[in-house]
């Protein structure tokens, strides 16, 4: 048995019926030319010829002696994890997103490995959807994207084993590296002292964040205004998604001396401002967002390795360029703080900064004084066209996690030349979620107009028009 790290185990401790702690992805594929009506059936039957799963897809969480461990499932059953569905007529994207919303709101069985693959046919345009969900204790967003990339290939003629049947590559170390590590390996006491020396400054900096900062751009934890998103949630979910050309964000960034991440935050800021104004619920104070920051190196492909920064979204400002400027100042300050820390310090910094969150959620104080208002995550993805058993991947959307007092999650994933915006929310707490897609389009165009840029992208792209109106 392999013990879970404290960060990975946290997602199991936090899970309940109203807040499942799994992440997901929705992919839309175009079948190859000449694919018959039984193409999807043959695809699924081919995958069922791989009944054995490799780690971590053969492991389930086992609670023992007050801690969680990964344990191998001796009765692994592929048919439970691999599911084949068809949409009801007329097979619009609206029906697809309704199905994904229901699937995403369902808890997974902890006596089995915590993942599911749903192959979905019946779309009116002949495309095939793949919705996969994995528990956050297994993968964070970056690790999940790397996992999905291993399933795909740039060669339309290549066929790879399904994701559960692939063995993860091991990091190769030369004999010289191993000898050097053995020579300089510190003892247990030395390692403990070194870790303590790194953790303590991170805890100190996290606690200082709670005290505050005189800089207007600084986003202080628990300084966020209460909003309609900061309430207890139900167990039902609503999911909406749409993709936009990456070059539009890059053009705005170039014109405004901003990163693509800052531009996506500014677009989300304009979206949230419009949504709250439509519901007569825009606070006078600016909303803040928790932005996960990956600490993962290229050799890590499982579990969770991240810290957080909190960004001032400037939603109280009407001018879009003023909002973007404030966001740049806010994220620059936060990144400068994190840039001075080691990896372990950054983890300790985030933990100390978020420490009071549990108590505030239990007591309901999080409704009056939330730690932040929303979660906005930007996950980089492959920048080339990819295929799955000959099917071309057209669109890729992340499906993420709302929790109590954070009823809305916005995650953006890059694929090829697009950014896919995925809005996941509590169905009851965030009504008319699909309007967020219209507001995203309007906010992007507003920034372009303010900078004198013109977009050649239509208001509603053909692949996303029905999504925007579902």
C-alpha cells in the first residue's frame, strides 16, 4: 500500500454528497472519413479487449490507522469504469451538456478505482463525445492533461492502448546520478531539519498574507466581498463551455503588455461583472479569484503538486483596460512573492494562508467573509491537432469542482489554437449559467475594442453555437 500525500488525501477528506471531489474533461471528436454506423460500438469493443489496468488506474483508496493509502483492487472490473451511452434525440450539444452535468454530480464508489470513461454517441452532427472523470486525489489539472495527452497521438493512423492499459514511463537515472545521490544523501534528522527550515518561512509568509497589504492591487485572503457564489451548494451540477481562438488573447496581451493568463483573468472579470450586474448583485468591492499555480516538473505525472495565488479581479471598475491593469499589478505582486520561495515554502505558504478556511466553512462565516469569490484555473494543453483511434479531436473542455461557499469554478484549457472555457457550478446557486458564455464573448470583444483590435472570429463559432444557447 502506498500512503497518499497530505494534499492528495485532503480531497478525500473534503468529499461529501454535495461536493464530489473529482475533475473531468469533455472531448468532442470527428470520426474518420468512411467510418460506419457501428464505428463507436467497434471502438468500445476494442477497448474492452484491455481488461487489465495499470497503476494508478487499478488502485482504490483504503482508510487505515487514521490515514488513506492506495491499495490495488483485486477484483478490478473494466465494465464498471468503461461506459457506452447514446444521447436522446435530437442529439444537440444541449443534451450532451445535460448528460455531462448529471454524470459530474455523481459520487464515485470508493471501493473501486476512482475513475470513469464515458463514450457518448448520438450527436446530430455525427461527432463522438468522450467524458472522463478522475478523482482529484489521483490527479490535479496539469497531471490530468498530461494523462489525456498520452491517450492521443498526432498521427491519425496510430492506435494506442486505452489510458488505463498504458504503463507510465519511469524516470531514467544514470549510474553516476545514483552514486552521487547515495554519496550525499542526508540522514533522517538532517532531512527533517531541512524541511522544517523551508516550511517555517512559508508559514510565516502565508500568515502575513492574512494580515494584509497596503497596496491597492493586493488581494488579501478573506478580504473578498460576499457574493451569490459564496453560499452552501447542492449536489446537482450545471456545466457550460465554449472555445475561443488563442491568437485573440495573444493579440490583447501583446497590445497591453500582459500575459495570456492575465488576459484570461480579465475576460473572466468582465464576464463575472456582467453576470452579477444582470442579477443586481455586483458588490462595490472587487471580487478576488484563487488561481492554482502548478509546481510540477516534467517528470511528475500523478497526484497533486500546486500552490495558489489570489488575484484582484477589479470587477468594481467599469473600464476594461483599468481592470486588466489592476489584474496585472495583482498577479505580478503575487508571483514576485512566490518567486522568492522554494517549492516546499510555496506549499506551506498556501496551507497557512488557507488554514482558517475549514473553520469558516463549518461555522458559515465563509458566507459573510469568503476567503476568495471564485476559482479560476488555466491549464496548458497540447498545441497541435491530435487523434484518438483515427478520430480528430476538435474541442477540449475541463469540468471542475464547485464546493461550499465557492459555487462557481472557471477552468480554461488550451488545445491546438484554441482556449476552451469550462464553467462548472452548483445548479441551484448559479442560475442561467449558460449566459456566462455570452458574457465571455462580450468581455473578450470589449477588450479588443478598447485596444483597437479587430477579431475575425464570428460571435458564435459553429461548434459552440448550440453550447452557448443550451
